[in-house]
C-alpha cells in the first residue's frame, strides 16, 4: 500500500519562531514557513520534517530527530560554540563530561534539546 508513497516525520513545538531560529540559524538546516504558522525542515538526502505549534505542547521523552555525523566530538564542539548544551545521563547510556555516550553497545552519540525541549541527537556514522 505505501511502497510508492512518500512519508515525513512531524513533532510539535511551543514557539514556532524560536524553532525557526534554532533549526535554521543554530543547526543550519533549510527551514521553510508552512501553512498555519508551522515549519518545514528540509534535510540532506530529501527527508522532510514538519514542525507544528501546539499550545499545550509537552516535549517528547525520546529522541525525535537524529543527525548522522562523521565525528560526534567535532559536532558537539561546534554546536557547543553555538550555545547548545548537551544532556548528561547516568546508567546504561552514561555520557562523559561533554555529553557524549561512548558505550560498547550502540553508536557514539550525544543528545541535546531544541527550544521546545524535544530531544535531538548527533550520532557517529559507522564506517563500512
């Protein structure tokens, strides 16, 4: 049924203008304003994400968007210089002082939040 259809992801934010600044200026993504005060994120490779305002927005408790990068350490350093703070976790996904998880089970990954509190990540590409 969906073999030949396109799909896109979406999630809510509490302030569209803050989201536009964050995703467009801090993350450097191609952002377009859509109908009804919403945003479209246009990702490398053709992916799209729809961000919509929600007055009773509650941040997702899980990662809503992952950015694949060649080197997480460099990405964390660059984003930190732009004022983005990284999450720190204990236990199974323990992170180091920079907020990078370097565990043996899973990718090298670091999590951060958008202005609405939604969780995003940068994760290191595996070499083939």
